[in-house]
């Protein structure tokens, strides 16, 4: 089983790194998929766990997308609606 994860970095150009992570590699690094999901959702790390950015930097993304970020149009006027 593999898990697909996308990491988005927003600067002038939006970079999306997509990874297919192997269950064995996640279990070896974090102990379980459940623990990995907790870390992805922002739970604090335990003593021997490596930060998610370090974990992903060891893996080559299978897809890298460079997108132009969508601009926020601040000149929006709503005439009517419901």
C-alpha cells in the first residue's frame, strides 16, 4: 500500500511536490500510519521522531508542479444575490 501526499509551497510560484509514500518506509520511520497522520496534522514530535520536512527531503517526489498562484482580486463588488 502507498500513501499519496502533496506538499504545497507558496512563494512567487506555487510549487506542489507530490509523493507516493510506501507503508513500510512510514512504519520504519514513525511506527505506524496513524502516528504519521498525527504528525501531518500538527501533533508535536516525540524524542526520536524526525520532522516531516526532513523525512520528505530524503524522498524524491514523483511529481513536481510549478503553478502560478491565483491572485486575490480585491476589487470585488457584489450587486445582488441570495
